């Protein structure tokens, strides 16, 4: 929708009606929300600046600013530093079962979505004391640190930070594909894992990478994966977008009840 059509649609929705009830900023916010819900304003569409929209609608700039503030707070629109205000990208929520061990790539493909990875950092170094303990390594055994942005159909969903002993994978064994597939190809397929989920908020850097606002909710998932012989093959800390993931578990009543 171009600027002229947007202004016309907004005026057609009662913004120019002096007899309409309710604060003008609320009517503007409702009108914009309606255009978004009806698909007339697509996800990612740039919205006019406050001064531009106020001038075109012949209303106060404070009215536009207040309407935008409410829409930002509800997540309908998003502000990108240095770029402007945009209709928020719609993210299809994913239900992830907690009882199945699978890679991000395999899970997305099973849903008919195309997985991808973008390397943020890849280094080889000695493990930190906590990593040494979790991985069962001495402090002088090198590990591969692989930080990647995980995407599905081009949509950023998670930041994955994996630590893997070099003896299992090698320095250049993986770039954009599945970490589990790369390990399996080397003969080290993970068969079980322990996960811990924690509700967190995203720092500005992580939020920018995931294209959400700073402080947005996320799930921190720490995973320790093991081989059939019980050796630990991977320690991963991942931040999943809170607006994109639901983790579900099946519960059964205990024998003592």
C-alpha cells in the first residue's frame, strides 16, 4: 500500500470524523491495526514518519507518536534504529516436543520449512572450567566454539552457541548444515541429551540479530548431548525467540497417585 492509499484508508476509517468518540490517537491505532489484520499493510511495510503522517492527516504529531507508542508496546509494529517504523514480521509459532532429541535442521524439514544457518563466530580454544567439567575434558583439550543464527524460511528463530570437542568434529567439519548430521558423519551420533529451559530477556545485540526489540522474551536452552557410550559430545546454549516457540511435554500420572 502506497502513502496516498494509506492516508485515504485511514480517513475512510473515521479519523476525519469530528463526531466520532474516543481519543484520536486510539482511533488511529485501531485503524492501523485493522489495516494490518486485513492484510492491506503487509509485514515489513515501512510506515510514514510521525511528522509526515501527522501532516498528511492534519492531526497533531503527538497524536501519531502516542498511537505508534501503543502499537509498539503491543508488538503490532516495530522500530528499527536508523531505519524507521515497520509493520512487525509475523512469526508462525512452533510447537517443540521436549521428549524427542532432534537437530534444528531435521525438525524444520519435518515441518516443511527450509532450515538455514548463518555463522556468527567460529573459533578453536581451550575449554572454560565449566565446559571442561560438562564435556569431561582436561583444560588443555581444544574445543570448537560455533555460534550460529538459525533460520527457517529465512526467518531468524534462534541463536545457537555450541561447544564441541575437536576430537569429535575437527575444525572445519561444519558450516551451514546440521551439527548432528556432521557429528553422525564422523561416527559420533548423539543419542540422548539433558536440557534445561530458562525464561530470559534478550540483550540488545542478540535482539538485533533475531530482529526483535531489546528486552524481548526468549527461552535459553542449555543442552548436554551424549553418545551411546555416555561420552559428552556437545554442550550448547541457545536463545530461542519467545514469540516463535512453544515447548510442550506429555505428562503421565505417577503410580503412587
